[in-house]
C-alpha cells in the first residue's frame, strides 16, 4: 500500500509523474545517442506512452489479459511474415533488457501492483518495461513508412547497444522515484501466481521462435534465442538477479517430498518408454502404408513424441521447477519441428527427454551455463551426424552408437552430471573416429583436390599478371586482343595442359615477348634478336588464336596491327642528348 498516501488522486498523481519521468528519460537517452532523428524519437515516445496508457486505463478485472494479449499479438506479427528476423531481434532485445534490469523491473512491477490495487497484474505487465520499448520501436517503424527489412534492422542497430547500456539506469531511477513517493512494493501473497497471461505470453514467444525454426531459419541460433528469451523473461529462473523476497512473488519452491514424487513419476514414464521401442520417426516402413485403412490418422499422430509439460506432471506452472519443465518442453517442441534435423537424431534426443527434465529441475546451471555437459552433449550429438543425409535411417551404425550412448546415460543417471560428462566423452570419441574414417575415404581424392587447387592458384596468378599488363596503356588493338582473346587462350591451355606444363608457361611468357617486339630496337644486337625470336613468337600467337577458334579475318587484322607496331619500333631513332646539344 501507499505510505503517507491513501487516496486515488495520490496514486494517480504518482502514476502520471512516473509516466512523465519515463518518457523524459527515454527522450534524453535517445537524443544523447545521436543515432535517431527527432521525429523518430517522438514516434518511439508515442508508442511507449500508448503502451503505458493502455495498461493504466484498464479498469475491468481480467482486462489486462485481453489487452496484453492483443499487444503481444501485434508484436509477434509486426508487418508480416517477411519480418520474422525483426521479430526475433526485438524479442532478443527485450530479453536482454529483462536480464540486465531484472531486479529493478520486478520491484517497479510490485509497486504498480500497489498503485493500481490490481492483484491480478501479471508479472509480464509493466508499464515502463521492455514491452513499452518494443511498442515504441514498432511505432517508429510504422511512422518510417515502407522500409525494407535491412533498413529496419539498421535503425534497430543504431540504438540497440545504447538501450542495453542506459536503460538499467533509467529503471533504477524510476524505482527510486516510486519509492521516494511512498509507493511500496506489494508483498508476494497478493501477486497472482499461476495466471493465464504469463502462460500465454511465454507460449506465444516460443511459438514465434519455433516458426522461425520451421521456416528454415538457422536452427542453432533460433533455439539459443528461444532459450535466452524465455529464461530472461522469467525472473524466477534467474535467482542471481532477484532477492529472496522478490522471488517469493512468483511461487515458492516445491517441497522436497513433492519434488521426489515428481521425480518418481518421471522414472515411471521413463520405464514405460524403455519397455517400448524408441520412436524412430518415419525412417522405416509403417504398417499403415502396408495395410491401408487399418490405422487411423489419430493413431499415427499419437506416435509422435510430445514434450512433457508442468501441467501433465502436476507441477505448479509458476514454480521454478514448473518454469524449467515448460521451458525445456518448448525447446523440445522446436527441435521436433525443425525440418533440418534428421529424424534419427530427433529420435535419439527424444529418448533423453525424461533424463533432461529431471536434470533441469535440479540443476539451474543447465539453462544458464552454455558449457554445461548436458547441453554440450546434445550439441555434439548433432555434430556427430554432420555429413549424413537428412533421411539417414535409425539403423545406420553411427545412429545405433549414439542411441546406445543415450541408453546408457538414461540407465546410469541418478542426479549427478557425471554421467553426462562420460556420455560427452563417448560422443567426442565417436566424432573423432567418424572424422578419421572420413579422412581415410578422402585420401584417395586428395591428389585430385590438390591438383585443382594448384590449377586455381595458377589461374588467379595468371589473371593478376594479365590485368597488370593491361594497365600499362597499350595500343587499343593490343589491349583488346590480350583482354578478349588471349585471356580465353590461357584458360583453355590451363584446362587442357595443367599449371605445371611447359605449354602453360610458354603461353604466359609470350605476352611479354609480344610487347618486347613493339619496343624500339636501337642496337644492332637487338634488331638481330628480334629477327631470330619473332618467328617463334608469331607461331605461338597463331597457335593460340587457332586454339580458341578466332576467325581468319580477326587473326589477320591482329597480325597486321602487330607488324605495323614492330615496323614503327624499328624505324625509331635515338633521341638527341640534351647535354650534347647544349655543348655544341
């Protein structure tokens, strides 16, 4: 409740002052960045202010759900399917802001619970939170007109780092302001614990990221973005950012006895799954294809693996354990929906679902530590299958080995990550053996590859040398001949004779020989050398022109032009030395 303030007008005045402070600080932040124009900053302020007002003016109980769902839907759809990348970027920005400012944002939220006297205010609803920033950016993009995705991403890049750097200080200032005005943080009992808006918000975020996966977005990046966004938006999974008092508002830890019952339930499910064949996706003939009509589509679809969620296990959705279960379930959904992953790999990962669920409930580092053995093991399993076709059957030796590693891990897991470290070592060994086998198969092709590499290097070297020659300011007829005809000759000789052949060397060398014949020959020995070398030079040029099928007329025209330049060079006389002339 409000200390020293008890009337509605007092609360309204604080809310209005908070709105003004928020927009003022946002304006100063964006203006100091120097990255956006004044109209763009005003558009962001309008959007953020509208978001603030839409939340504050709600008076009907439950209307928060309707309005926040509507704003979330607009955020997720933005301007169409072509802007999925922009959606992901905005989601990532919001997630990072939640992560960096979690404690202050949570306290601000609790103070608004008191100011608005709204016990149903979902923890994802914060008038000044990252949602307001995202709404402001949407407004800016709308005001900017029909921009391409690259233009929108460029606008976002201009302010992304500045928002991450300076917004935490803004939130701290807003929290201090509310505290100084007597708006106390609500105690945890009046905060809604298991509410539909939170669940819907998380599910829609997961659905958005999963749709990126299904549309051939980069799978690794999408899954990491999904995981990061979900965890950062749920402060209960980031205990380092919140105090014990704040964490109590989103549900307390389950009792040890309850946790043990959930683990027992997971063990039972795991034993039932172990008794049945591991799901193999569609890598082997299906009975409904052999006996049409015997199986319904419902029965077929039922065979598909479905991630377990907190509700199915009887775990409170907003308890930390429930959040961990649902987050992992969303990740599994994205994995199963990814068309880029082989079905055989999905089958192997699916067999580890129960084990990973038990681990995630007991080990918070599973989500926060990118080097966690369990996460690395899953990642390395996918790397072990690199090079195999997407429709690789489950009976492939490598798949069978990975399945055996997964089976041993399930049977040996008792709560310690040591079994994951052992499994990781086994997968690493498997990858090393697989790579060694690939290397052995590739050895037979290495000479050919090396030859192609040498040929490519020779072609590049020749192209560079020819380009340098063309920069010397040659007569037009010679320039065009070398650039258009002789370039084709060199390419043909390289393809037919190779980079180490005498022909390749001769056809490259004749370029300089030809240019030498056009230089003045003042000394008698130079004229004699020209008479001796010219027949061989012309013979090689003639052979090259024939090699690429140059017409007789074009050959004659080039040779006539060359003869004229050579004759001109022979007729040139030495220039008079200026020193001798002045001494006469």
